């Protein structure tokens, strides 16, 4: 893409993975050549998988030398996997960390669009399924669709923002963002992404959004909408009372 200068920036693409042996390999193989060329490290964080996720990562590392595997001894949670990835990124001089889910819910061909805003000053980038179009056409249930719309509206009101999506797992952060957002104190659950956005807002970091398609269906996500929605409301309440 024109205007994107990432050749001299160390890019880490990190993949939280839990029992992903059936889905992870196709995701990695679908990473476009232009994105793979600028990714310094493809960091797989195996969050205590009990299947062959780690074995597949090891095997793929023979074909893709940029793969690095980190393993949790037990399942700590989605947020914990990201904390491990962020710590590794900062400790190893990473300048941009972009997340790619190992279950295929977020298409690898959008890695370059996710990275492009960093060339124009963004410190945090989020994929927005709202900007792309009707999320229901991508398989999102009505309950989840309307819940997402309602939560986005509430969060924009409370946080005084105009973001279209708080609940996408396609995220990218600069090293500056990782240093200024106190992520180590955040939850280990799926609510971690929302907390990261709150941290970015608190730190007054520039946030940009990129349209991405909705891909929902069986096997793509273990997130439970009702408990997740309640956790988001708790995050909003903690923000209001200055506890996050």
C-alpha cells in the first residue's frame, strides 16, 4: 500500500492460541506475502492448549523462520495471552504489535490495512466490522448485533468518543501505547480488548479504525455474549468511578 513505510519498524504479529490445532495453520498460510515480508516475528502464545497446537507451531516454524512460540503451563485466559505477547514485544524491541486470532475470525489479508494508520500517527488501531457493513450478513446473531450496537453507543457516551467499534478483536498497538497503557493490571478475560481501549483513551493516544468483514459461525469464538456484556458494563462503571 502506498504511503506505508514499515521496512525499518519491527512488527510483531501475535496470535493467542488455545486448542487451535484445527484452525491455526490455515490462518498462518493465508497471511499475504506483503504482510509476511514486513512481520519480523510471528509470535504464537499457546495458552495452555491440551491438543496439538504447540506441535503445529513447532512444525510451521521450520517453514516460517519468523515464528516464535511461547507457552503457558495452563490456560490463563485471552487477556493473559496478550499480556505475555506485549511483555515479549517490549522486551525484544518490537515497535508495533498487531493481533491475529488463531481461529480465523479475523482475515489475515487485512493485516496490511491494520498497519497502514501507523504511518500517519496512529498509536492504536482497531478493526471495525461496523464500518465494513451489516454485521448480520457475516453471521452475527441478532442478539449479539444489537448488544454490540447498544454497548458501542453507551461507551461513546461515557468515554466521549466517536468510535464505531469497541468489541473487535482485530487490534494493533505501537510500543508507545504498550508503554503508556497499564495493561498488566487489566483482566485476563475477553474484556481485555475493551480495557485496552479505555487505557488508550485515558492516555489520550490517537486511535484509528479500519473496516473489516464480519466472520461469525460455529467454532470461531468461545465468547459468551451475556457474561461478556456484563463485564463491559463493569468496565464502564470502573471508568466512571476512576478505577481504571
